[in-house]
C-alpha cells in the first residue's frame, strides 16, 4: 500500500506494477452459417430443447445410434441431417419425445429390521476371526441392533412402490425376526431419475460404496474428522454398447467422493462442495457452459429423503454407541435435537469403520433376492424407461405440432428470433398434413425459409408426373397464404417446391429419397460454413454444379412442354436431361409469382433471409444506446451492419444499409429506421436463339 505524501520529506513511494501488456479484449459477435437448417429427430437420448450441433457434439448429445440407418430412431429427416453434417454444415437439432415415452428411474429404500445381532470373535485388529470354512466364529452372545437391506423399486406412481417421484414415505418392510415376529420398516432413501426419457435409461446405473483402509480408495480422513461424515464413493455406469463402461465426470474422473450430510464443504481444497445432493449432479453435468455443447450427465437431480435417513442413522448410532471401541470412527459425542453430531460417521453402506472393522450391532442383508449390493463392483440399474411411439406416423404428428407453433406470434420460436437462429427447414418426406403445417414456418417470422418436397416417405410407390403437379399446386396455394409483407403487398417469397425422388448412388438403402436432398447437399457446401462466408467454388445455381450427382433411377425425367409451363408457374423446381445420362436443375425458383423479380431466385432469397437476421443482431447491439447523437448513431449502426455482411455472399449482391430518423422517430426519440437496399441480378432461365445465314465475305464482325 502506498504511503500518502503529505510533505516534502525525502522518500520513494512505491505504487506497485501497472500492467499495460494485455490488449483490450476483441469482442466478436457469434457467427452462424447462412444455411442453418432445423432438424427434428427421434433419438436414443438427449434434451428436447433446440441445440446447435455438429457431428461429434450431436452424437454426444443424442447418442451415436440415433444417426445409424439401422437404428429404430432413424428417419428420413435423419438421412437429410446426416447429409448436411457430412458437408460440415452445423445444424440446429430438436429431439421430439413421444407423449408415451417414459423416463427410467430408481428408488432406493433402507429396509431396517430391529433384532439381536450375534457377536463374533475378533483379533487384535478388531476384525473377525474366521473358521476353516472362512465363516466368522460366533462368541455365543448377542447385542441389540439392526439388519439393513437396500431395496430398489421402480418409480411408477403406484403406492406399493412408494408413489410419485419425491413422494415416498415409510412403509412396512419384508424382513422378519423369526424369534419375535418383528417386521422391518422400509424407509425411502433416494429417488434417482435418468436425465432423459427413453429406453436407453434402463442401461444407466449407479454405484455407491464405502472405502476402508486398504481399499483402492483411501477414506478421506478430513471428511471423517472435521465434517464428521463418512466419505462414500459414487460412480455412474453405461451398458448401452453391450459392455459396462464408466461414465466420465466433468473433471474426467470415473468416480466422485461425497457425503450425505447437507451443507458440507472440504476446507482444505478451497471449500469444495462435497454434499451428495449437489456434488453428484454437478460432477456429471455442465449444462450452462458456453461456446461448446452442454454436457448432460446420466442422471438428473436426485431427491434424497433426508429426514428418513437421519431417522435411520440415529437408530443405528444409538445401538452402536455403547459398543464403541478403539477401532471405531466415533468419539461418543452423540447428537442433539438441533445438531446431527456424528451420526453421519456411521458407515451404513459398508457396515464397517474406516479401519475395515465390522460394527458390533449392525449387519447388512445381501442375501435376499430383492437385496441390492452396494459395492465398487455392484451396480444398481435404472428401470422403467420407454421410447414411446416412434413410428413414422407419430413422427409426422410430432413435427406437425411443432410447425403449428410457428404460426403463433406468442410462441418462443416465433418471438425469440435471436435465440432460435434456424434459417431453413427441409421437408424430407413428411405426409400431406405435416406439409401443410410447414407453411407456418415462414408465416410470422421473416428470417426463415422452407423447402418442400412432393414425396411422402411412407408412400408405397413414387409419384407420377401428374401426381407431382397436383401436389405442387396444393403446396403453392398454401404458400400464397403466407405473404411476405402485408405492409407492402408482397406475395410469398421464402419457399421452394422441389419435385422428383430417386435412389442414392452407392447407398445400401434402397428407399426412394426426395431429390431435394441434392439441393440440401449443395446448399450445405456453398452456404454452410460456420463463419457465414459463402464458398465461390461451390456455386450451384447453374453449370456443372447444377447437375444431379447423388441420385439414380429418378422417377420423372421428362415433362411435356405444357406441363413444364404449368409446373414452373406453380413454383415447382424440377430436373431435365442435360445429355443422355445427366440430369440438372434448369432453375432454382421460389414460390414468388413475379417472374421479373430478383426474388424468384432461391439463392437471392437466402440472402434476404440472412439480411433479416443481421438486422436483428445489429438491433441487439444498439438497443439501449444512450450516449450517441443521431448522427453518431446512424454512423455506428451502418458500420456494424456492413461489418457483419462483409465478404459474405460470394460477391453476388450489393447491400447498402441506411439509418434514418423519420418524423415519427424524431418525435419518439427512442426509435430509428434501418433501410437495407439489396441489389441482385435476375435469374436467367430463357434463351432466345436466332440463327442468321451470311456469305463469308459479308459476315458482320464479331462483337
């Protein structure tokens, strides 16, 4: 600390070091791909919230089998998602959970029987002396004590199993003292739910064991002595891949040490939380981390029946207290009505002191058929998980319900655009009712785009050309009910209807797949980079990149002239022959019904969607600003908008943002108007060819 210099007394005042070597932080806005598709999937596990994920993170979140074509969770939508992922295109995934899916859980009970416990001969180390068969040698005397049995039941809401989660209470147990006919009391101990619904939950297990001297984990002396708690070791197991594997904690370990007493910290390591109710969850879950996918552990928050545990521990402690010896962890200080004292030093999971010496008045029943062994090699498995109805028909209904939300301005997916940055939805073969509901995706929001296919994945046969035309008319008509702007009387723009299906080349999957997957793949390559920049080398609106390269055996490869005219007018994108063997897309048009407009181009509409998103992000940067004059504000907003689109669109367009303050803005004082001018070239689809004959000597010079 510097000394105040009140006069000119000679001295050197030391102020310490000032660090100017660290530059100011460079703050960059989070970037997403322009082409950021939303995929609804059925999955083995995982959250039902929307998450941005790529290959590794999506398998971590939802399970690798969810993306395996042989999996029961695999759908036509998964096939499309896999194609986008193969091109390095991040996507937004949302797991849909059927209404009849169930979450696996387990309820552990302490079945406690008061009885006479036989005493056994002990050596100088306090441990049992054994006979030639390895059995402890009884002394012939008995002491009053307890036999405890761990019992697992499902949490299924039925009274015999204790009712709903967190609602169990004491009940009559199934142990009986044959001498006195005394029956045990069963106390609820732990309710442990798997993190997510699904059959997968039945393959998740839990271990709890009590280390003693000489075991592979040394008992934590500080927790025993200072916290007056027995330290237990917990681990989670996963057997979903046919072998039992340890689940790693957030810290990369396979086990974690906790105590059951509440509000405990380990002082020697920075007051580390060691309370089971919080530490067990925190050790396996990191759901709020930023920059990377959230980490979901196998189990959600546990419910511990704390008062019931305290009741049991007091009984066990009271029985053992008169028999405390030199090998015990107890000091005989007991407990009071307001202080739990040392009851949590009682090792009710292992039945021994930290020295490995058995208690006198306590035994654990591991022999009954319903007894759960608690050890470092025994696992208690969750049960009751169910996937529910994962049929394609129900999948259609689940997606339809989600799409209907996009038609409601009061839904989170429509109101919170920045928190739901998905830009496009690809119809991968949903049924007609679901297709009609998809129009909602572009109804309220102006920053989303829809690509319909004409096929139903459950159809027995591919559509004929006439059937495709009829379906295209229905979808085109539906799209027109979602105008781009009622303010400016602009018809629907942000939808495309893609015809045809075929068989994927080189795939063992013989199912017919919509040709829209070809355009998905090309869009992912061209506009799917996470930095938002389009890749010039992957332009696909014309030339060789517009050719069909993924499919064979396409259902419709020729349409009569009149049919093509009608289909084009109804917004259909179809393929034609480029030569005897090659198919190509002659134009990628939207449903916008003004042929002379730049907005008939699908690629230009992708720019339109992204500019809407940029406008949202720019607003979020400047909303609340109160330190700028109008002139300064105009300058900074325009600069930020230009910065966010710099180099983005492959030099296809010219974008000029302009901030102005209208008379209303001036009156308000709190608003501004951002006008974004978009200049793009028209999509060229019609060539007029004129051949004129000349004598060589009179041929006009070429231009």
